[in-house]
């Protein structure tokens, strides 16, 4: 990084009040873009967010020959012009989409190669589930220094897949593989996040035959072809919960539009438990506020319908203002608390431990990972001109919330990570009463 990079300057310390509209969900949009490649005609997506991960995915799709046209928040993807199964490393950055392209493109090409790309450094995110699934469908996978090469001989065949963990990405890979495979596919222990259900709806609209049942089982009857369709992108539930935490942490009052409250699930219960309140105004509009002094709680992240791992960072900011000792037990990723160091610099009182401070079964028990956080509050946060650096996408918006409640001026750098998943942050927050601006880092250091 150089001092020519851009940063956020936030003047905090006042309750945040106003209205904000959620953009389309990052965790569905990019997967819908991949799903469009399965069709034999164009797909149109509406409410596409202006975020970095969409730009990265678009680069990959156009690099293999797909025609991608965008007008406002509408994107049209024509897969009929795809000429290569060799996905190059995109110039615009990295995310986790290439591993999904491996399975999606294998229906179209006998050989598909994708690069090794990363995403946020929040813990191990192994691709074994994806690679094993491809092999169970009849493909073969070779790992190279540059990435992964998948091959098939003939049409892929339906498979019985039992995932060892309800991984969102692995479930998506299996959906892409099973939709056009010959015969029946059964995915057991599948992820059931709202974005997965939305992806199933998209694939059904394209002609896929997919059944869901009680528990975590998905059955797919493979079809010979899929057609393009038109699909609106659902509002981002991770973003909505972040705005709720901003209201609770700052003792503000924020009306959030463009979100289905049903998709917030257990977040609403935890938000109420600590003293937050909400009011349902319309079918897609929720008002969030603080209805009582904030109280401590114990939160354990889990796969859906549990408390999302992507909700814990903004929730932790709110817990710094609760009266007592709170616990967050992270069971999804083992390295997700790096953002707390900068929070302590602002005056928070947090500690990490390798112990499982909760009752949920945890993959990281006795593994020496600092995956439980102790938060002691209330602690007033003070900016004092601190420069804090964003470590990963979700922590980025948590830092904005921390800066909003901290007295004084904060400088937040590394905003390219935040803007991979959140679009138009400054203009949308500025339409409320939060004083935030995008500045050249060299001007403020």
C-alpha cells in the first residue's frame, strides 16, 4: 500500500439516525453469475450490487468468452459465446469463485482449469469438499502449483454426496454438478442458508429439477439442458444486520429497506436479547433502535439457521457498549477475531482464548485456535486520530461502526477489502447523519 490509496475518515460519537437501503446480497449475486453459465441462453439478474466481488467475477466470465452487459443494477450474462474452460487469474483481484467455476464449466468442457485464489484470511477454507464432489460425479481433479484441473470422459453422473460439514460453497458446487448430471443426485448434510435456497429457486427457474426435504437433504433429478431466466437478487442479510448493530451500538434509530426480515432469523432474537428493538414497517422494511440499556450475552456462531459468522463482527462492536461480560464463540472459522486488536486500541476491553466458551459442538476444541472472545463493557471508544487497517471484508464494516460510535476522528485504511462486499458505503451512510468521507490516505497521515 502507498499513501495514494484511499481511506475513510469518520467523525464519530453521535447516535446514527436515518434510512438506508440494503444492496443485493454479495453471497448470492456472484453464485447466480456462475449459475448463468449452465444455461444455453442468456440470464438477466436484477438488483446487482456495485461491489468488488461482482467486478472480479465479471472479469473471469468475460475472460472465458461470456458476454456480460450491465445497465444500472441489471446484468445480462450470455454464456453461448464461452470458448474456453481455462479460467485466467483476474486482474481486478481475488475471491472464492474459481472453485465454483470448476464444477459449473465441467458440463461444457472435457477439461477445465481454474487458478488458486483466496478471499479473506479468516481461517482455513479447504477445497477438498469441492474436489471430492467432482470425483464422485465421475470427474478427475489434478492439483497444480497454479490451481486445479478437472477432467471428464462423457457426461457427469449423479452421485450420493454426504458432506462432512454443511459447507455453503461445497453445496453450491454439488448443485451445479447435479443439475446437468445424468441421473439422480442426493446431497446430505447440505447448507440451507437463504442464499442457497435462492440459488435453488434460480436453478429451478432455469429448468432444474431440485427437491428439498426435512433436514439437510437436497435431491436433484438431472436434466439435459438448462435455459436462461430472469432473477432479482435478494437483499443482503449480512449488511442489514450490520446496520442494526450500528443503531444499537450508537443508540441510534435506523430504518433499513430492501431486506426480508425472515432471512435475519436468529439475529433478531440475539439483537432483542441484548436490548435492541425492531419494528416491521413494510414487507421489506425494518426499523432498528435501542429499546433498553444494552445487556451482555453469549453468542455462538453456527451454520444457518444459527447465528451467522458474518454477523459476529458488527455484533461485537455493539457488545462493547453492553453492561457486563459478553462471550462470542466462533465455530465456523478458526481465525476470525484479528479485528479485535484495533478495537482495543480504540478503548475496547476484549480478550481471546483457545477454549470453547459455549455449548455448541465445535471443530476447534483443543486445537489451540483463539476462537472465543471475551468482551467487557461498557467501554467508551475514543478515536484520537487512530488509523485502523481493515483485515478482512466483514471486519471492515465493523470498523466503520466502531468509528461511528468512537469520539473523535478515525481513519480507516484497507477499504478495498470492505468494498469487495459493500457498495456505495460513503454516499449511503452520508445520507443519514453520519459524517464519513473518502479521502486520500496521504492527505490525512
